[in-house]
């Protein structure tokens, strides 16, 4: 294979990675998980980043709990909701970009599309040179 063909193939692969990163980012921005507490007293909804989006009290059963027990139940439920959101997000990433699962901790490392693309590029580094990856980053950002 000629050098031009190899370069074109590498750039095409990097473009595929960018498209997968964009598709993954779009799906992940909508990822949430709602978890009901073990006593069904409350429900917590969190986003992918673990941000609490909603806390719903189901009835008045929480009133019978000691303050420390109630606080522990909230923390436990939010933690379980965060785990559920990460599991959902992992499935999204696996569907769009299976090479990323297990190799790149997208949930702790990527808080925006640029970081997600950078992570996918790190996965691809074994195939591509620093120059090729820099070209992808410039292309993604609309730079020349």
C-alpha cells in the first residue's frame, strides 16, 4: 500500500473515531437513571456526570425515619442511581464505539465532547501517529 493510501486510510479511521465520539456524546448527554430507594420511600434521578437532577419523595414514610437514617437512605439511593447511569452509559458507548469499553474510563475522564474525542484518540494511538491524531483534533475543531 502506498504512503498516500495509508495516510488516507488512517485519516478515514480518525474521521470514523470522531463521528463515533460525536454520536456517543449526543447519546450520553441524554443519559439519566432513576433509582428507587430500598424502602421505596424516595427516588433519585441523576445524569451521567452523577449530578442529582431530581429527588422525589414517595408518600410520607420518610417522616418516620431518624434524620441520620433518612440522610443515609438519600446518599445510598443517589449512589445507586449514579451506578445505574454509568451502566447505561457504558452500554451506549459499547454500541457506538466498542473499542472504548474497558480501555477508556469515559465516565470519569470525559465531561465534554473534546475530552471524549481525546479519550478515543488515546485508544487509537496504537494505530496512529501523533501527527495523525493532531490532524483529527484540528479537523474536529474546524481548524485548518
